[in-house]
């Protein structure tokens, strides 16, 4: 397994999600079919919401859902089939269906409904064949017979919970467990509901806490005493999980957290008081009903364009199995489904046969990994999923992590084990918001909740990162790098992966718990195997250098103790076979391990049988006392102590194969922890190591000393933390065989492209820093291959060969006046100071560029801060998510007491000042200017109860019309999944109105003269808006581009927009406009208007710390106006030496003239003496 194995007899059960759902198609275009892989899928709320948020049912959606907990998938199928049944209606969804899925206790009617549905599923799930004949098989498909068997077992357990003694026992266990949770937070603040509320989090916290406490007291969401009293039966779907029959529900569970509580902004009470508990529950139930009905409607008539596939098991193992199947066509993948199961993954489900009509996807447009990186490690997740992600630049991998707010900005890079640019180049995937420097989704409200919080459930926030391919169609060949610099980079990553073992971090050899350990040497080998497929180098020399550095390293305490495991894993993953792995002649070695062997492979498997009685000490400890310690094996003699961590377990016995006695057949005890069978442990070792051992050599199973969370384990196992030990030659307990039991056919070769550089017109090489620890530049090589161009190139004067940056990911090479070539790069570049080498004889041009650094003010994405990618002739914004405006609720922001809007806009894009002082007029200023303009529009729309719906954007220094934009704000909507707001608007570039009579134009503008806001901006920002407008139209588009659309055919190449040509294509003019625009005073402009959607831009918490000026400003707000008045309105700092007030209105406060000037764009909207100056007067 790619992750260290933990002793996890008892695990928490997560039957309900604790975050609101997302739309999995919001980063794709609206037309193309989507294959979506959900690893650690949890409950189906995001599947339901994705279906609900789709503009139409025409697009095919194919979900593949993987979860290690069978009970989660069993509950999901139970829910989805109940929704699809003919007798299901809106009342039942909000009644018995809601009760079944969210209540810990049920009334008799709801319990009977659960049993009826379970019996139906049990009858249908006897086999894959019987399921195929059932009415749900068109929607719900199973990836393996094993998965169907596991879910069948769960449904049987739900039905069998009918014994009175068992019901009484479980009821007591539930009540005791609920009381334990209540005792955990007797006086603490519980802020978790705020996470689901987005902009209105402040108003939801108090009733959300009350709801949480009520739920953990009653087990239901009822507020009617009679209904609470009637719910006396244990909900069987909460009573059984992989830990057995008990109450294991996680203490963070709360039904309302799985919904968009931001809808509280639409409650009639929103400007008067906080919502009540019943109102929050009502919001959740109403959304649940709407999503379920949309799902039901989508499947009406048995539509075949929606499929949900199910698989039970470890996410990393399933990803590896899919990859092996895609490259070998073998359904018997040879991969264990988890670290504690021995039957290999066999994809014998309904759709992994080459003859099937409904072939399951093996590469995916979207991969969501939930928060698995917290449990499995970021590098393990990336290594497993990147090969499964489609190659097009719209394909997106989501990773999510729960971070402490003190770690804002730093933990992301630490988890990457190297700088982000280096990791992105090695793996070919980029964190989009990180390199863009802004996000259109926000988690800042979660960070806000942590300000001043010292106790309770919330001292952390969710951080979502979107990983994408580079937004370019002109992908160069494999990356090149010299052997020694690459070895240094890989060695530095090695040190970071195992920094828990760094001597400088340890106070002593017996140092205690260091936090979660996510990597062992097999993890590093798997990472190198993937890098080897992507990067061209002299890999023989690379690995020689890497191994030399590792062997000489003195910083890792047990580095050399793990080196034999590392070299063994290098061999298994086909990275290299170290010379140390080669078995010498046996001669007269005292070891009798290989007696009778005709040939000895470089690596063999040790199988250790641990009698059950040796596990009793650990099993006697409470789950809270033992935690999740990591298991490892050792081979120890007088000469060596070697640690092996890539180990596998199962309960049962083994028997030698009749055809090959050096292969063991497993006999698995499916009762596992509840049974009495011994524990079988297996791990690979270099064969040579066993030839030099003495008769007293020991094989041990022990606990990793730095994964101990409680000293009680030492009292049970002793100072060596040894669970079991046996002599190497003890054939009763130790066997040496060729492969692991079950024959998973290790190693399995995974194919990968490692093309020779000569086959490509373009090549990109990586340049490293002085210490060769990270990549700090790239060299693009353009080979001149066309005969005509070769002649031009040789004859062209050097002065006519020019190189300039044309986009964030490319350089434009001009050869004379008539020919241009694009040199593309797989990561954003700084092309402001390129170095060029021109080789006329060898016919190539090389360009050296730097890497864009998000924390700097380099050009980077300035050429086009908003890239657009093309897929199947459809255009997709690369770093701005798509929305379906019709499914986003309107919200009134004009009420004088709508305080949440001001708080929300305060936390829009706010960067830390660089240490060198104010930034130059570069990219960061540009994005900040756009952010402030957007903030300006929302402030003007919500000011003093008088919405200003007409805005004109212009450069006061430019000409009167070119570049001017009319923006008509139709309404403001809640972008609930993104925790923000969206302006639903219509855009009209003024140059389009040249065809409109002056009388009609003047009439339209005269009607809004007193309500039109003029926003002045620099020519640089005007050009940026010219680039941005087509993206804003594309993100909410429901119409189709014409086949001859110039934007579609050109791929919306808007790096250098012409302000005399409309940035918006003709295809969307006058289409899908809202009724308020068509019937209002602007209706004569409808033929020229294009619907657009824009919202605030937010800081990226994984990029920069928000604990500085942003949190200072937030803290001022949360301390109240008296405290807020002591800081500058712009930067949040104190006066220098005192604050100064705006001389016009006397309200705004600034620490300096520079801050006052910087804030004028926002403040002028609210400055009472300047309103007239901001009214646009048409003539």
C-alpha cells in the first residue's frame, strides 16, 4: 500500500457530510459529457446538487464513487432508490426519506419504510446478474461483485435489527454515545454551521449551535415534542459500519451542515434577527426536496445519460487498479482493496468488459478527493490520481484539506514537500488559483470564524485547491533536465517526505508523537516512478546520485535503517535495481532460508503469522487511548536492523500452492477483528539480506515510535513497542516466498510515455537554483524543421528575430516579418527578461525564462490574467468557475440593515505588502483594481436602499467611446456553493450602439441618468475588462456558439484586445436575457446586450497568510465599531501617529494620504459630498 498502515480497529463513521455540496461540473463547459471520479465520496449530496444545478438534462454524467466504508455506499443506494420509486413525492422526501437519512432514531412508520426498501434491495442484489435485471441497474452500477456483496450484507443487517435484546443494547449504546459527544463540548462555542452559511455566517452561528446540541440530545431534527417522543427506534443505517455493530458516528455530524445555509439571507427575518433553529432545518429540508426532485426528474423514463458506479475499498488501491486495467486490459488487477484484505481487486462488475455497451470510464474530466489528503498525504493522492485525469486543460482535480487558521498560507507548500512550481512541473498539474493569485470561490468566512476563537469545534478551515493542466493546446514534449540537478531535487523531496525522522526535529531517540505520518519508502518510489514517465533525463545516473545522497545523509535518524526497504521498492516500482539488490553466490552462507531454491529473485516476500493472543494487549486498550499508531516490520540481527513499512495484513491462514510451494494461498477469515484467526503479515525484502543473517535473526512486528499518541501503549508493549517477534528460521511463524499471498502479481509494469527528445518540434528543459533544490526557470527549444522556414531562418538578420511573452504560458518567436512561432511552457513564466540562443547551423532557437512567483509582482499572468481553454470547440474559463444563474437565488442587498454584505466585501482580494514597499504597476495591482471595481459595483448596488443598476466603465484619459462598457445590473444572486455573491448583469460595449439612433440611445440613458454610476479606470484595467468580458459571458452561457463564431474558431485569443472591436461575440447578443431587462427601460438595448456573471475576487489562503492585514481588519469589525474606529479603513493599521478623516464626509478614516488615495475608488461611492460627481451625464 502507498500509505503507512495504521492500527485502526475502531474508526469513526461519517454517514452524513459536514460541508455543503458543490457542483462537480462548474469547471467544465455546459455541453460536453463528463466522467467524474469521487474518491472518498461520502454521502451523495454533491451528486444530487450537481444534477440539480445542470442547465439541462442533455449532458451525460458518469459518476464513479469510491469509499472505504461499505455502510456509506449502502446508505447512498438506499436513499437514491427511495427517491426513484414511483410512490415517492415531495412530502415523503421531507418526511420518511429525510428521517431515514439524517435521524439517529426513527418513528415506526419511517423504520418500516427503511426495512421495506432494504428488503427490495436484498432481493435484487443476490448477484451481479440479478441486479442487472432489476429496475435500478440503468442508474446504479457496481464495479465489482465484491462491492455488491458488501452492500448486500449491509442491507441484510439493517433488516435483521429486529431482536428486542439487540435493539435495547443498541439504544443504550446510542444514548451513551450521544451523551459522550455532549460532554465533549459542554461550554465551548460550536461554529460549524457558519461554514455552510458563507456570507451570512455571523447570523447562523448561534442557531446552528443550538441545532447541533439539540440533535445530539434527541437524535432528530424535529422541534415538535410529539414527533421527538415518537422517534424511539434506533436507525439501523447508523448502527452498522466496518467497525461492527455499535455507535461510531463522528462527533461533528449535524444534518444541516450538508446544505447551503447561506439561504438564510433570503429569510424575511434576515434584516431583523438571526434565523431560528426550525428555520435552518426548514432551509435544509427544502433544498433536500428540490435536489431529490431534480434527480428524480432527470431519471424519469430511465434516461441513460446519468450513471452512478460504486466501489468499496481504499481510494489509492482503486486508483491503481483502474490504471492497471487501462494499461493491461486485465480485470484481475492484482491490487489489494485495502491494507487489511487479501482478495485482489477484480473489476468483474457490469461495465469493465470490452464487449459491454456501457463501458466504464478509466480517465476522468473531474476527480474529487474530498479531504483524503489529510488522511493519505498530498503526494500519495497526486501520484494515484494524476494518471487518471484527462489530458485536456479543463480537467480538474480537487483536493481539500482541513487546516488550522494559524497555518494560513504555509501548510500547502509544506504538504507538497517542495515548492509548488517544482511539483507542478514534475507531475504536469498546476494549482490554478495559486498561480492566478485570486479565487472566485472563498473560504475566508471560515478563517473569520477562527479569529479570537480558542476552543470549540472550529479552530480550522477547509482549503480547496483546484489542480489543472496548463491552459495551452501546444503542449511541448517531455520535460528535460540534467541528471545531477534532478537528483538533488528528488533528494530534497525525500528529506521533506520523511522530515518526521529529522534529527533536528527530535528531542531524543524516544521522541513521542509527531503528528500524522503519510509516507513510507514505497510512497517515494511510486512518486519517482511517475516522475520518470514524465521527465527525460539520464535516469541511471539520476538514481546513482539519489542513492549516493541518501546513503551519505546524516539528518534522518533511521534513514539507513530504511534504505533496504527503499531499494526494494525502487525495484518493485521499476525505478531502478540497485547493485545492492543483486544476489551474490550463495556459497556456504550459514542462512538456510533459500534451501531448495533453484533461482533467487532480487526481492522476496516474508510472511509472518502472528497468533491472536499477541494482539490482546492492544485490543484491550480503549480506542481513544490507542489512537492510530503506525505498524512496521523489522529484521534484526547482530549485524543489521532494517525497517520495512510497505506491509500488508489479513486475518486467516495460508497454505502452500500445490503447483508452487513457494507461493501461498490465503484463507481469509471474513469475521476479521471479531474472529480468532491469526494475523498474517507480509512484506518484501531484498533477497541478499536473508543470505547474510544468523540463526538468531529476528522478524518483528512493532509500532512506529513516533506515531504514539498515548504512553499507555508502552505499558502494554514495552519500550521496544514490539507486538510479536519470531526467529527468521521459525517455519511455524515465518515463511519466505516469491510473492505475497493471493498472488497480486507484483511488480506490475505500468506503461508510461518517455519519448525521446528528437521526436518533438518543441522541447522544454528545467533550470534549477544554485542549490539545485527547486526549479527556478525553463528553457524552451524551438526546432526549425520546415524546409521553407529553415531557409528563412538562415537568411534572417539577428535583429529581425524577436522574442516576447505572448501569454502567461508562452513566448512568441518572430522570424522576420512573415513568420511567428509559439513556444509553450507547462507552468506560468516570467518572460520579462528572456535570454535567447540562436543556432543557425543546428536550426534551433532556445529561450530561457523565469518562473512566475505568485508572491511577487512579476508579469506572470499579466498578458492574460483570465486564460480560456478550448475543448471540443467549447470555450471554458480556466480560473473562473461556471454558474447556472437560474439556479442561484436572488437576494436583496439594498436594505439598510443588510450588514453581511459589507463584511463579505471587506474580505475580498487583499494582499500583503511586499517587504520592498509598494508594488509596481504590475499584475498584482491590475487584479486588485479589477477586484475593487467589482466591489465598487456591489457597494453602489446596495447603498442606501437605492440600487444603481446602470454602470459605465471608462478611461477618463482615453477617447469617448473606444473601450467604454455599459453594465446593467439585473440582480444580485447567492452563489451558494462558492460562499459568495454573483452579479447577474448585461454588458453592452458602447461601440455596438453606433447602429442605434442617437434619439433612442439618449432616451435609454436619460431614463437612468440619476442612477448611472461612472467607474473610472486606467487604460490598463479597461484592457483587462475587455479580456474578462467574454469569460464572464462564457461562465453563465446557456446559448450555443455558431459554427462560424470567430471566438470559437480562434479559441478566444484575447491576449492583446483591440478596443475598437467588441470583446463579445454576436452569438450571445439578446439571448437568455432576464425578464427584468427585457421589460425595463433598457429593452431597446436588448439586441446589443450579452448576459454576464461576475462576483468578488478573493485572496488565496494557500498562497499567502491572511493572518496579517486581513485578519486585523476582520478583528476590528468583530470587536465592534468603537474598536474599528481605531484603525485605517483601508489597511486596518493604526494612525501614523493618528488617523485622519475624509474632509468631504468626515466619516472615512485613514492612516496616510496614500491609503486615502488608494481607497477613493470605493469610498467615492459612499462619500456624501461626491455623489453628484459620480453621475454620468449623457448628452
